């Protein structure tokens, strides 16, 4: 690329420097984690870690992901400006997506280290799936030319679905026959693993397939959505 064009590395730095990291949100997230940890101090260490992961999985992490996603989602005019600046739809799309991934690692790595120090048993693959699923949702929101539409999509798939999974799973199990093994139907189970992988790690006994297979299915869906969004982004026609 010529000197007037932004490389992918410089584009990522540009998104980060533009305010990707909201240190207030990061600090608040850690304060909530510490407060919840102390509030659950009466229970066993295993139960405390389990509930902390569930809260992080269904509420705290999705909220943090939402604010980071709204930074990389731009309106139509801004998108056209960035494409002209970089000279490449590929650089714009990957720059936004990779900047979002970096923002999630900033929260995920310290939290994982904290929980590992407390005897956390959630595998790293589960955490990576969480980041991958969030990234696939963000990749779809990048395709939208309206920040309002993107916000609605992000809230639906980053906030409402993860928050609803524990309710849906518990309700589905309670309506099954009292005798025999209580399991979710395959579609509900797949959606649950996809949007609340940490919660379902502790509820894997209700899955109609192995948890590892659920991770594999969810990873395939997420990667496929990212690839589809990547190629569709280059085909968008702009009206500015």
C-alpha cells in the first residue's frame, strides 16, 4: 500500500487509539467481580467460582462486549470515509473485528488468571469460544449501515440471549418427564452452548450431545458467520 493508506496493523491501532478501551467500564467490571466474590464468601469455593462464571457469562461480559462493539460499529458515512482512507474493505472489516477481539482479551485474560488462581475448572477452549461467538455477532453488525440497527442486533445476541439461556434451560428441564434423564432438545442445546458456553459447561449433563461436540458445532457456526460477513462487506453498495 502507498504511504497514504493504512495497513491492517495501523488500522487496528487507529481503532484502539480512538477510544476502544473504556477504562471506566473495565474498572467497573472488576469492581463488580470483586463485590460478587465477597458477597458469595459464605458458600464453598467451588460454588462461588461456579456462580461467578455464570454471572460473568450471562450478564457482565455481554455488557462489556456491547460497549466495545459499539465503538467498532460505524454509520454509513464513517464507513465510506474509512474505506477511502485505507483503500480496502478488507482492512476496514478486519481492523474493526480484530480490535474488538483485543478488547475482549483485555478483560478475559485477567479474569481467567484470577479464576485459575482460585481453582477455576473452566477450560480455556470455553473462554475462547465466548470470544469467537461475540466476534461473529460483531462481524454481522459491521454489515449494517445504521448504528441503531446494529445496536438492536448486538443487544439481542450479546445481552438478551445469554441472559435468557439459564431461564430457558431451567424451564425446559422442569417441563420434561420426571423419570429418566432430563435433556434439552438438540436445537435448544446448541443455542445454549453457543450463547452461554460457560453456563452450559456446568449444565453439560442436560445436553443431548457431548459438550466437546457442542463446542465444535458452535465454533463452526461462528467461523462460518465471520467468513460470510467478511465477503459480504466487500459487496455493500453505499449511498453517500
